[in-house]
C-alpha cells in the first residue's frame, strides 16, 4: 500500500527521502494531473509520497551580494509579488497558469517537472540560475542548464530535493519576454522566448536568447550569443538574418495537439527578429 509522509522539518523530509522511494509533492499541480484517474477513483500513485508544501524552511526569498535566493517551497504568487525577484520572472509568472494555480504551484516543481513547455525554466536559463540540491549526504549546486537533460528528465538522486533556486544579479540586463499560447490564462505554451541584452557606448555588451517549447529542453547557446557581442547596435541589426540562421539550427519543434512544427518555427523566428530589432 502507498504511504505518505508529512515531515515537519527539512531534516525529517530528507530522512524520509533517504529511507523510502517517494514522489516529492510540492503544490501538486503537475503531480496530481499525472496521477489523476477518472472521477470517483483516488489518484494512481504507485509509490510513496512525501509532502513538502508545509515546510517553512523552504519558503523564503532573500538577496545577498551575489544574487537572489528563492526557497523551493515558495509559491509562484509570493515570488511574483516580491520586489527582489527579477522583472522578467515576474512577467513570466504573471502569464503562467492562473491565480489559483499560482497560489499552489512552486518554481521548483516547474523545474523538476522538466517539461519543454515549463515557462519559468526559460527565464531561469536566461538568467543562468543555479539549483541547490540537498540530501542527508550534504548539498550541491547545479546550473539549471546541466540539471535538465530531456523531456521530464533531470539529474536528481532519489534521496535529493531541490532546496533553493539561486539567481545571480543581472542589474543591467534589459529583458524581453513573449509567450504564445491559445488563450490568455491556463494556456500551455506553444512557444516562449526570453531575450536579454546590455548595450554600452553603442556596443552590445551582452546578448542572451532562450526559447521554450521548441526542443526537448530549453534552447540557449552561449557560443552563438558571443558571436554577436561587441558589435555596434547597427551591425547587430544588419546581422539579424544571420542570427535567425544560427539560432534556427537549435529550434526543432514538433507537431502536437497544440500546434504544428511549421507554425512554431515561423513564429519563433519572427519573435527573435522582433527582439533583435528592439535592441537600441
Ligand atoms: C490548469 C493548469 C495550468 C498550468 N499552466 C501552466 C503554465 O502556463 N505554464 C507552466 O509552465 N506550467 C503550467 N502548469 C503546470 C504546473 O502548474 C507547474 O509546472 C508548477 O510549477 C508545478 O509546481 P508544483 O509545486 O505544483 O509541483 P508538483 O506537482 O508538486 O511537482 C511537480 C514535479 O516536481 C517534483 N518536485 C516538486 N518539488 C520538488 C523539489 N523541491 N525538489 C525536487 N523535486 C520536486 C515532483 O516530484 C514532481 O515530479 C499548469 C498546471 C495546471 C494544472
């Protein structure tokens, strides 16, 4: 029979995860959908469940000289309202699901679910976020780009949980966000794009481009971005077709119930063009 654990401290949670093979449940807004059965039947869990949504130790947001630290149990609605959180993440969260879901769901759950359509993941790739994973054996930091390696595939040991999302400061980064879905709320993305840039004395000092829903994981390529860093803004605009060609190699969408691959590719490239030409 499936058991459930409701630890009152992080230590108890880590011990439960170490002793038992458990699903971690935070807001449950992904997990309960996956395990849902038809009406009248209880959810179809095939192993134990460890609930972490009541752990106060995982609910915090603070900053230090390096960046912003977000506890894994912090709800999207609290992250959206916090003044320390980078503006682009607030924009992303504002369009994610709906207020009732955002009151339950966590960013750590969005990350660990590792859907190519996970909206916050795209912003976190753009901002070079790192994750702190903890277990009874200690803790380790992993860049988000190394944590997710496929559709619902993550580098997490069975006894680990995400304790924290760390976002380095990017005070001078100008950002750009587009989500294309079927409607304004509760819409799983067809395409998402997060862009970032810094311009100093008319020259591009930083350039960042991240797509969601167009490949098995979020798409971002630092080598491509670096090719265009150092150009004047005018040169960058003149190279827009080259940028589209370079980034287009990584954009490999699929056709599914939400959209066709042709539509996704075309719209992704149109958004990229708009982003580049917006830079001034
Ligand atoms: C109606 C609806 C609309 C939605 N719309 C959107 C949308 O627009 N955009 C979007 O991106 N998503 C959307 N979602 C998906 C979902 O709400 C998000 O992915 C959410 O962030 C999941 O967080 P959670 O806390 O509910 O995770 P849970 O469901 O509790 O967990 C999800 C996964 O993460 C794991 N997990 C959770 N916390 C941790 C942790 N601390 N450490 C390790 N593993 C952990 C769980 O074991 C599970 O595998 C929607 C869902 C619904 C039901």
